[in-house]
DNA sequence: TTGACGTATTCCCATATGGGAATATGATTG
DNA sequence: CAATCATATTCCCATATGGGAATACGTCAA
C-alpha cells in the first residue's frame, strides 16, 4: 500500500526536500516554472510535477501570463503543519524540558494526562 | 528512485498520519508498544515499525522496562519542522496577507526580494 | 528448562513516487 | 499555418514503503 494516499495533505507535500526548496523560493516572490528550473537546477518536468503536487494540496497558486505560468506561495496551506507542530512546543522549550525531567525523576513513571498544562 | 532516501529526517517521519498519531499519544506520556497498539487500534508489528522510524529520526526515545519497552516523545526533534514552517508565518497571517495583496495589485508583478521584512 | 508474554524482524505483495527522456499542448511571433 | 518558446504529460524503471502474517528474540514466571 505504501504511503496511504497521503499526497493529499501538506505534510506529505512538504516531506520532499525539493518541494520545500520550491516553497522557499516562492516565498521570495512569484516565479515561472523556468525561473525555478534555473534557480534550483532541476529539470523542467520535475519542477512541473512538484508544482502540481504543491498545487493539489493548496500550497501554491498559479496565474497565467502568456505562455508562462507564474506560481506563488499560498502560505495558509502551511498553517495546519505549523499548528500541529506548535502543539508540541512545550516539549522542547527548555524551561518545560527541565520540568519534565524532574517530574520523570520523581515519578519514575509516566507523566501521562495533565502535565504542566494550567 | 522514489522519495530520495528521505526516511532520515523528521519531515518524512511526520508525513505519515499514523506516526503523527503515535507522537500525539506519546505527547501525553510514556507508552509501551502494547499501550499504543490498544490506544491506536493498530497491529503490533506496524506500531513497532513506526516507532523504529520515529526513533531513527530522533523523535522518540526508548527505555527498557522488563520485557516491555517504554517510548517517550523526544520533542526537540520537531523543532526543525517548527522553525522551517514558522519562517513562512507572515505568509498566512492576515495583516501581512492583506499587505501582500495590495502590493501585488500595485505592482502587478512579483514582489520578490525584500518584502515587508524589516 | 519450559511456556507465556511483549516486541522486533522478516517475507511477501501492492502501490505510491521520483527522476529521466520523449512527447503532447498552449500560446506567441512571423 | 509554421516555427518556437514555456509547460504539462506520459512512459518506463528503480525503489521506498506500509500493511498483514508468520516468526525470531528477550525477559519473566513456574
């Protein structure tokens, strides 16, 4: 089954290094497929394919300009990832990390349920 | 070539829905493989496999406890993802989103380089 | 030791992908 | 309409994966 039809969410789209690079370039401004080919040293077909994926998950938007197609970043698409990851923030922020360590030392077991929430 | 040997970074590890769920459970506290099997309704081998991937990319840590193995979240591993995505924050935060729209209206072209950075 | 339990591995299979090359499609210019 | 530029698609192939089933391992209880 391989990756369960995942190419439908931003998480998977962003899992690919190349695609992250494309988004980084687009973050600096609109770009045509050709621009990306040059800036990223990738083959045109590959760029188009990656853009297709990014477009399907709503991470980029297109605009026609003569024979060119200008792609631009659709930032909102990244918010879900941001929100999800942010939910784990307290797990790596030092102040809390230290507290976790102490708690685990004391309990020697799971910290489970209500950690240092409220 | 498929996904270029990516199973080495957090981005790919987290691209899998199941793995995200595992991390969410572990965020609530240490869990044994069996616990996860029950809480996530997954087969034991699958859980072990996912945990292996998560462990390889440093998203979870293990601790031996008799015949059981207790896994716990290693939050720091998510920071790279957080930082990367956070770099795009201004692209979805309303105040800036509006400004982008205006700028694009005015220029009718790329916004390129120095946007509303400093 | 033997047997049960908890977890990790291995096999096998279906399939999602990505890259490279070649080709199709659209739009622009002459 | 022909030639050309800019992109998108399609083919083909190697390979990474994930799930399911069976099995190997390590640890604990008798």
